[in-house]
């Protein structure tokens, strides 16, 4: 059996038994949809992923983009894949009908994207960047930008990027130096340099629009003086816009998607169009950044999923060794699946992959409710507090899962003839894309859990209590329920301790263990997701699928959740070895 990349049964389970997506059709925005339309979308994504995207994955990894005479050349497979993705509606799946969208719930769209990302994350990167940039113009651009730029991007005629990072600024967006000088025609003359711009140049589309942060001359210093601009490679009339690729970075993963250095205005002729109001660029960009963080988290879960199913199939079909009870050396070898350590590695991968994916589906449901539900503010609070976890957990623990896939393959695992090493390389980039794990930890502890006096944490605890009630009614193992309840209390206690440090003025003390706090928080969040899945499994019938869910829930709650006590002690004690002045 070929690698399915994604479990169809698990997708159905998450969508209908965990997220209860059919309930969303009661909301006016989604009223034209039904389970039938949801299933059609998923079937189309499944077919595209397995029949077209996945066969192109290794060729695109083997032949990365190259720079020739100032033009980036990408793998020709993308010329076939690009129109297929737009024909299927992936580019505008969740967008409103008035801009050509399908008004599909993100709860459904995230699983359609999951199939495609598991098949070929780099190919989906072109799409995600383009639709994310177009969404920014839809939200904040004027009618000219919507007509001339957004419509072409949503149609796949033009591509888009997010151009934030600069050589000397990195993730510190307050230090952006790219300059914008107003011109008489309403445009701005742009000059500056950007680096690590994914999809920043290619020979696939007629044009590329860079959603770029720059500082208008005379603007205030710091974040308050940064504006957002749409800067096309070619102007709307087709003329060159003095926007040039200065080089292609050679990456360890995501090789099918170019990452480039981008120069604006080397000849003084680069023009940009202001998006929205001056000096509000950071607040606008956070819309794209938050969506992109969830996209990276989904890519991480999908990459781990593809590698998990590769390991699962290998373990089922690879004969090696014999049972520990076998005494006859001439007896047949057994599949390595029968060895306890291999089963351990496979179950850990399953727990990470399916726990991460459940969280991403949960976040997508909160996103739907935050836009179209009854209690939008509460749903937004939950989405905000979970976004750093939904980005970082699948990437960090997904890398661990990918490493286990390599391990299951043994010596074959680290050869390029087999796929796990490529997925491992791809996965590492997800811990860095759209804000490193350290940045996510600062966001979670420094902003999200303390916002509005801890209102998001209160809402999250209510959701965990609701899961506990469901699990209790379904007769989930009482010890699992108690463990999750106690771990949630640990999160509350640690958060209050750290918040009190911040309120007393000890910001360094509060944030010293932000990474450990994120680890603790994420471990409990995934335990919550596994408790929900265990409840749904208990509500179902006794079959292999549900038994697998209960085994993974048991593993996570019994083997991973106890780490919370260790992390809480580390944080409470203020262990400060890496704060010491010895570097």
C-alpha cells in the first residue's frame, strides 16, 4: 500500500465527531454549505494531493530553484500544479462570495489544506503566500489595489509574498529601514533590502506583489512609524518596477520554494502603493502573520503526518529479527512492527501528529466563530491564546516525530533514496518560519495569557472543563480526567506566579523561562485535545480506529503530561543557569 500521507478516517473523525462542523452550517455565512459540500471539497483535495502534488514532491526537492541572469527559475512541475490548485478553489476557499470565494468554514478548509501540505508543502507555500497577501489587500487596501492587484492574485494570475525581514533587523520589525518617499501621483518611491523572502521571485506567474513593511520619510521611530506597501515586480502597466532578486538562498528544506534576497530601488525607480493608513503597517501585517503562523503549524503537522505514515508502512512490511520468545534461529523473521521499541516510536508519532492536527482544527473552528458566531470576542480570545501553541507545538514536537520516522527506517532513513530525511529537513524550517519558538513563547506569556486580565486563560479553562464533562459522561478512564484537571490547575498557578513578577516590575524574571512555559502550556493543551478525542472514541463503537485513539490518549496523558510538574518546578524555582554572565 502506498503512503496515504493522511488518514481519511481521522479527517472525518476530527471534522464531524470532534469539531462537529455540521453545526457551523446553522450560521448565516455558511448556510449554503452542508456535509455533502464539505465531503466534496475534501475528496477533491485528497485526489489533488495524492495524484498530482505528491508525485512532484521529490523532483522539486531534488532540483531546487536557481538564479539565471537575474531571473529565478523554479521546477517546471509547478506550472502544472499552480492552475490545478486554483481550479479546485484552494486560493479563495474561505473568502466571501463577493471576491470570488466559496465561504467555506476554515474548519473544513484546514483539513483540505492538510492533505495538500502533506503531499507537497513547498507547492502549497506559493499558494499560501499569495492568498495571504491578497487577503491583506482585501482587508485594508483601497479600490484601486483590490481591482488591480487582489483580483489577479485570487485568480492565480499574479503571486504574492510577505516581505518583512531585513539583513540588520531580523525579527525586530521596529528596526525596519526600507524607506518610502511620497510621490506626486500618490505612489511612494521605495528603496531598501529584504532577505529570506519565500517565493520572492519565480518564472511561474506574470507578476509578484510583495506586501512590504517600510518607513515613510519623517515617520516616528520604532513600530509606530512602520507602514505597509504593495510593491509589484512589474507595475500595473507591465513595465519593470526596479524590484530585483539579489540572490537565492540554498536551504536545507522546503527546497521547492525559493527564498531570496530582494532589492528595492537600485535605480531609484521602485514604486509602492500604500495599503491602508500610514504608520499602521505592523497592526495590518499581524493579520497575515497570525494566519501564516497557523499555516506553518498546519504544514508542520502535515509534514509529520506524511513521515508517520511512511514509517508505519515500512514497519508493517520490513522483516527483521524475531520475537524475543523465538528459540529457533531458522524461524521466519517478523515485521519490525512487532518489536516493542518500534511500536513505541510509532505511537509517539501518532500522538504528536493527531494531537497537533486536532488543535489546528480546534483553532480553525474558533476562527470561524470569531468571525461569524454569537460570542465572537470569546472565540477570538481563545484563538489568540492558542495560536502560539498551534504554530510551535507541531513544529517542535513534529521535528521529534520526523526524527522518529527516520529512526524507524534505520540505515535507510538517513539516505536520500528514502523520503523521511527530506521531510525531516523540511520540518526543521517550521520551527523558524513566521517567528521562532522563542518568539512564540514571548508572545504567549508576555501578551496572550495576560491580556484583559487573563480573560483568555479563563475561557480556555472553561473549554477544558467542558471536555472533562464530556469525557466523564463518556466514561473515559477517571485517572486520565484527573490528570488533565490537575495539569490545568498547574498552568493557572504558574501563570499567576509569572504574572505577579511582571506586575512587580521584574520583566526579566517573568520571561526567563518563557520557552519552558510554552512547553508546559502546549503539553497541557494537547492533553486537553487527547481527552476530547478519547471521549469521542468512547462514544463510538469498539473498533481498531477508536482503540488507536485511546492508546494515543493513554500515551500522551500518562507519558507526556507528567512533564508538566518538572517544568512548573523549573519555572517556580527560577533556575537561572543560562542567565548567568559567562558567555
